[in-house]
C-alpha cells in the first residue's frame, strides 16, 4: 500500500472516532436527564484545546516520535470513552453527571490534541518522502471528513444515536487507530542542540502579533466567530429528534434520522473546500470571511424556521450552508495568518488562531449557548413549548452571528490583491 493510502486510512480513522459521538452525544445526554449539561460537555473540548495541543506538540518535537505519541494518546482516549459507555450501560437511567463527565473529559483531553498530531504525522511523512504537501494533503484530509460521515451514519442506522453505544463505537475505532499508528513511518524527534525557552517551546512569541492592530482585530473576531463553531454539533441532534414528541412529526424521516440529515453538513464541507481557491482569488479574504459569517446567520436562522416535515428543505439548506460557514472561515482565516506572519512564528501563529477559535471561542460559545437553551428549552416540560424555546434559541444565535458579521465588515480593514491570494493558495 502506498504512503498516500496509508495516510488516508489514518485520516479516516482520526475523524471517524469523533464522528461516532460528536453530533449525537447531546441526544443521549438528553435522554438520561442531562439536557441542561450538554453545553458543559462540548465546552470541555474547547477548554482542553487551549493547552493540550501545545503540550503534546512539545513532547512530539523533543522526546516521543509523533506517530507513537498519536497512538498512545488514542489508546488513553479510547479507554476512557469506552469506560464512559460502560458506565452508561450499567447505570441505565441513573447516570450521575460527575462520573460520566469525568470519564468523558479525560477522553477528550487526550483526543483533541491528536487532530493536530495526525496532521503533523501526515506532513512529516510526506516531506520525508519528498512529496508536495500542498498537492498531496487535501485529498488525504478529505478522507477524514468521509470517515466522520461514515461513523455518523453507522451510529444513526444502527440505532445508537440515542444511547451509550456510540461511545463504544468511538472507543473501538480509537483502539484500531492506536494499533495502526505503530505501523506508520517514523517521524523523528528534533535532535538540534539549540535550547529553547518556555516562550519558544509553547509558541508564545506569536502573541506579539497582538501588537499589530489589524492582527489583533482579526484574532478577536476569530474568537467571536469561534463562539458559533460547536453550537449545532451539540444541539442540532436533540433539537431535530425532539420533533418526534410533537404531534404531526413523529413519523417524519428527519426526526427519526437526525444524524443522517446532519451528515449533509459534512458532505457540504468536503465540496466547499474545493471552492475556496476560486472564491479567495475572486473576492479576497475579507469578503470570503464575511460569506462565512453570514453563513452562520443562515445556518442558525434556517434551523429556527424549518421542521422535519414540510419545512425539511430549510434544514437541508442549513446543512448545505454549513460548508460555507465552517470552511470559508477556517481555511481562509488560516491562509490570512500564513500570509501575514513571518516564517519563524508562522506555525505558532496558526496555533494562536486555533486557540482563539476552537479554544476560547468554542468554550465561551458552548457555555453561553447552554445558558440560552437551558432557559428557553430545558426549563419547559411540554414538547410544544420546548419547540418554541428551540426556535427562540436559534434566532438568538442567528442574531449574534449577524451582529459579529456587521461589526467585522465595519471594523476589519483589508485590501484585496489577487497576487497575494495566488501566493498563498499555490
């Protein structure tokens, strides 16, 4: 098997592990009486994303080859997510928040940094074999999204999206990747004699970019938009599934197969990645990022307007818009950081971008979204009133995204140059 195929399997498993529970965990938590705690579970992913990737990155650079550290991390993560599933199985409807949250938190503490580690392994293997990463990596990464979709669909059609079994699926896939990682080519640690201080090791020098007004503005808006990133992952499934309790929607396909419906978002994501070079060249980074921001307005607003019956087309449109909302921001933002920073802090600057979006932004977003949903939805017991609460919540999220979009358009200054865009997309 050639290297690209081997790395594609790595990418497939990496994201299948996440896809097994990311969009359906909220359903299970709601069924065991923890609907009001959903935001905390998803916020934990953001909290550990603030510091764990940097810590494991230093370990991989200095002491343990990246592919081995990747495997070890997946083994620990798998053990604890399986433990969470086992506890859910034996506890039944008497699941205690403190126990399952602890097991889950330890699992994601070791899973979240593997996203960056798996990319590092792929880049290292490609570079060591004299391959062009810009041409070779995107198809490899696309298999990750395919893995995510396959895991979502398996959990949906196996009937696991509303019970603890989704954790077992994730854990089994994690064990598979643990074993598989040790068959990958070696990624040697750095043997350089130069000593780095703490600031160098953790990429803290990149924070000097905040002295530049435009970069500071960009990073602040990255955090503000990052607030939106995990909301639908946490709440879309319980929202759509909740229609089963509302007269007239019990037998609709969408309310019974929310995960399959949501998987259209990931399909859109894979297609929108291919559009980014054209849109960047045509419209420039600022306009592309504005498209992404307005995409979040539509993503949330269409959830509020639609239903899994006659209004299912609005749900489908929301799933299609997700590709623009998610990819146009993340990829174009990453390209902006790459172009605007010097080579010596470029990787660290990317880390700051991820920290602001998936770390601080996503954490604040899920804690805030949890308060909104708890107030308008889980404070109600009547399914019809809960549905009205969901609609109100989605409109609040859409309003927030609209305010961020308008402020970004007014405050962020950037002059489009096709030459600059060509330099960072080729």
